[in-house]
C-alpha cells in the first residue's frame, strides 16, 4: 500500500496515513484510496496535455 506521489518528509507521511485511517473507507467515497489514486491519475493526464 505505497503512495507514489511526490513523497513528503517521512514524518508527514505518517500523519497523512493516520488521516487516511481516520477517514471512513466507504465504497465510492472520494477518500477511498483506489478511487483517490485514480482521480490523481486523471488529474495528471489532463495536466500533461
């Protein structure tokens, strides 16, 4: 379960993981990690036009 975004400092990464854990992982939620990763991919594609 690794996030290959421009990695923040390691201390921040732990804070971010704690934030992810605190968010309800409901299907279809914008905070669902797979959906979030997919949305980031879409943003990257449209940004690199």
